[in-house]
C-alpha cells in the first residue's frame, strides 16, 4: 500500500492555505475475478473523482466519493484514512478519528494513520491521546521526523517547552529539509527566552527558504523585540507579500499555534506598525 498523504503535514497546509492538499494513493483496482467489469469501472471513476475533489478542496463531494468507494472496498485502509482527512477539513473531528481508527485496525503497521489521528486529537486539544499516537508511529519508525515534529507540537500544547524543543530539533536534524520543524524549533527557543539562538535558527531558515512566510514572520517578531526595528520591518514587507494571515493574531495563536511569547511579540510589532 502506498501512502502519500498524511496529516502530519497538516500544519504545513495551514501555512499554505488549506487542508489538506492531496490524498493517499489507495490500492490498485481489484482483480476481475472478484469484481465485475462494471464494478471495476465504477471503482476507477469513483477513485478519480475522490482524488480530484480532495485536491480541489471540494471536501463534501470528496467525502461522498470516498464513502462510495468504501462500499466496494471496506477493507482498504487508505480509503478510510482519506475520508478521515476530508472530514478533518470539514472540522468533523470525531468522525475523522473514527475513520483513522478503522485504518489503523486494517493496517496497524502503517505510520500515516497514527500521524493523522494524532493530529486530529491535537485539533481537539487532547494532547495525551495525540502523543500516544505519535509514540506509536515512532515505535514503528524511530526516524519518522513528522512524528517527532508533531509530538513537539503536542508537548508545546502542554506547555512542556523543553520536551518540545528536543523533539523539534531531533525532527529537523533527521530531515534537514524539514523547514517547518526548524521554524518550530526557533519559535520554542524564543518561548524559553533564548532569543539570540532563536534569531540564528530563524535566519538560517529564511536564507534557505526565502519564500517561507512563517519563518519571516517569526523572525520579524524576534528582531523587533531585540531592538532591530529596521530588519524587522524589512522581513515584514516580505511576509505581507507572501501571506496576509499573519496580520490576524487570532489565526497566529489558535490555528498556527505559535508559542505565547512570540505571538505577543508579533502583536507588539503590529500594534506599533499600525
């Protein structure tokens, strides 16, 4: 089974404009000895429509197509997980968790359903349940950077900043191209008052990924409170051209879930800029 869509990426989706981006590639069409030719054609059409609507953001329609596919393929774990993802996109969190649980029952050694369910628990603020799922994913693959980053998010939700920092750093070190984990590391460092190291980390991300608005917005806040107003304003110009949502402090605090101190710093900057 090939899994290519995971809710471990959901935060990246929040940063780039939606949830979620694509769907898990499900099993190949069943053999003709099991299904009639008409059934095989119907499954293929439903699968195509499910992927298209999932990717285009028509989540209600996608939900219907994935459900119809389950009528044909109730033992295909990827379909359950896909339906869970479009249900999360509609904020139907309990229904999504039920779908992920079924996917786990059918494919207990696959990592993505644990990551998906853990992220759904995070959205509900059920940190212990989320951490349990991320721990299970890490038991399957200790080098799963997404699980480490997500566990850091859940630890941050519990205000366990040192534990969150350790997970973010481990995730970023395992996957040097995991920019979001590196930004989370920088944000958490700011929360524990290691401002200079936070700035260093965020600068490095901006140099490597100049169009990553989260890194630039975080750097804006850190530079502003470090009395580097000119640099902060320069970073903010770039942020404004990349993603206007960082002007919405409620989004920053509750959806993006920045640590309180850096969110407060951004609020100070925006207040004085205004």
